[in-house]
């Protein structure tokens, strides 16, 4: 039976108890990351690591609960939609201050969110404590979208600094931690906000440390120079198991890794070429090799992670067919194949734990159908993203870690026309697909919404703008002295609830 597995309760709001705990932990809590952050502002390129850091500094109007995917108030105490779900009124929490001492008000909210193209001229101040969103089309799930970290609220001074590209930076949110310093590729330091409106942090300082390799990260866990990591590559599970005082857990994530083809360039303008490449890749072999024998990931069948959506696509076994791939290439006018390039990400990602070697194995798969691939290496993560945004590539390995629990948010970012030059790496434009995703936003009935996703899936499978490869599990590791940590299905870090070491 087809059904949509939505992982959020839209209208069930849970109010967080304000537990004013004054005790602190000895020493800083240190968190290891797979790569450095990309920005200190919520309007920049938000990666998994960047989102984790900025989530301690800035806050959104609505947030997900600390243990799951229910919605709860954050900077907005309540909200009301109009009967047609085109306008939404949000009432701000009172007596909340930014880190510079300024008061949270509607001016800061409007200024922060107006920087996003989707909200330009769509949000206005009603009074100091009230803002109104006027959407072009109905959106029943709008509060879920607002839980994304890049819709966080910054102080007016921070916004002014961002506009002027000032140095030194001015970074002020309302969050439980205050920004102190960023030494690129070394550390980011935040300290407890003792004037925080909610639960006061138990640790005085948190230090985020990027690592160039998993070997270094695991060694740091062993030496207790870091105490928690949101992601470790599957190949290091055995090493982690041997570490004393270390706990690790693999949890399902709303994440996908895929092979994206630049659909505006030859030969990838041809649907048959794209379908041929899909049939040529042995996903099961890759999953077994790079995801701990298949125990920390699944071969992806479609455009959404399996916890979000029950696909009707072919089985993985049916999807691997080199013979059919060769036939499709002949029909597309490439009986002898062609030459092309493939760009892997410059850093490890949860959905690509070993991007260089994964790219090499895909190259071998495609060689069997006479597609000769040259691996092209990006200079950095930012360089890789620049190539994606500019479309200066043939094929690339890209992926997504969900920012919200709404499937339409992910699909809009990855595959709609409006996201070309942003996160639509395939640069694919399909008007029917765009329309279907837009229709899901106004559909309150889950069965009807699910049917729209299946119709969108048909369009995707028919044209195959990217090849879904992996739905990884997230491997989270922490020292047993870190108390209060609960892995979150959408990678949220609520560090104000954690203690490290022995409380005084």
C-alpha cells in the first residue's frame, strides 16, 4: 500500500519547560567535525557542519523538539494561518535579547528573513511583536519549513555587518551560546549565554574542531581531545568499538547521495544517456564496500530518503543492467560511448564517506559501457560548490542532508526550476514536476499529498536527472561522560541540555 511517511506533526506544538539550571561542567565540550564551516551567517552556504555550529548561536521562529520531529515554539510563541493557508501570522516571544543586548522584535525578523529570495516582499511587520507572511500560494506545512537553520533570526547589527562585509565580523543571535572566535580549519569557539531566555547551558564553552581525516578524528576520540562527533565514516566502526568510554549509534537519517548529471550540456541533455548511466552503476556493490558491508546504509531507489517516502520505483536488482545501459546508449546515438568528467566532493560527507574511491569505482562501472570518465578534483568544498552553482561540470557526486522534515522542502531544493544556480545540481527543469511539488504544499490530506509525490516520482524516474545512490545511516559517537545527549533525526544539536565531565 502506498503511503507517505511524514515524520512531523504539523499542529501538535509541545511547549518546552524552562529549566533554569545554574550549574556548569568543568572544561569545554569539544565536538569533532568532518570539515570546517563555510560561514558565520545564516544566509550563506549551510552545510551539515555549519548548521550544527550556527544552531547554537541563532534560533528560528519555530523549531523541532529536542528528541524528535514534533514542532514547538521558539522565537515565536504561537502562529495562526488564514483559512486558505496563504497568510501566516507569527507572534514573537517577549523579553528575548540578542547577544548584543538588543531586543528581539519584528524589525529583526523581517530584516533577517527578507534576505531569502523566497520571502522577499512577502513578510511585513504588524507591530513590534507580530509579523505577517503573505505567500503566493497556499502552504499548509509552512511552519515546518521555518525550522530550517538558514531561516534563523540575527540581530540588526549582524545584518548590517553582513551587508557591509565588515571586519571583524559582528555575530549576534538569540541562541544558548555566544560566538567567540573562528580560526579557519582549526576551531570555532562559542560560550554559554547566561542571559538565554530558555534552559541555561550546563557547559561554559563549546569548541568545534574540523578534522582532515577520520584517522585523526578517531584518534582524538581515543585521546579524549574531542568528546562528540556527529558523523564518522563507516569504515571506522571497528576502531570505534575498541575505544574505552565511547558510545556510538547508527540512526536513520533524512539524507541522500547521488550522481548528478548536467542536463543542459551534451550528451546529458539526452534522457536515454542519463538512463543508461543509471543502469550501469552497481549500487549494491558500492553499498557493501563503503557502508560497512551494507549495515550503515541502503542503496537509494528514488529522489527521497526512505524514512520520508515509500517509493514505487524498481528494485535495486532491476536497476543494475549494463546490457540495457549499452542498448540505451546506442539508441541515444552513442554506440561507442563518449568521454566525460566526474567531480567528487572535496571533503567526506555522510552520504559519501570515501568520495574519491567511490568516484573511481563509478568510473569503472561506466567504463563497462564504454563511457570514459576522467576524475576532476575540486580544490576545496567551496570550490566544489562554486562549480555546482555555476554549472561548470559534466557529472558530480552530490547529496543532501534534510534541513526540515517536509519532503517538499528537499525536492524543491534539489530538483525544481527555481533552484537552478542554487542546489539543483542537475540544472533540470520540468514544469510538470514543479507544479506537482507546488501542489503538495496546499494539500492537507496525506493520501492525496502522497499521490502527488508518486506522480512527481514518475516524472523523475522517466527523465533521471540524477542517479540516486545511497541513503546512509548517521554514525554518531560520543564519550560516556557527555550526559544528556540524544541523537536527533534531523541532525539538530541542542547543546544547552548537555553536560560534560562532573557538574559542580
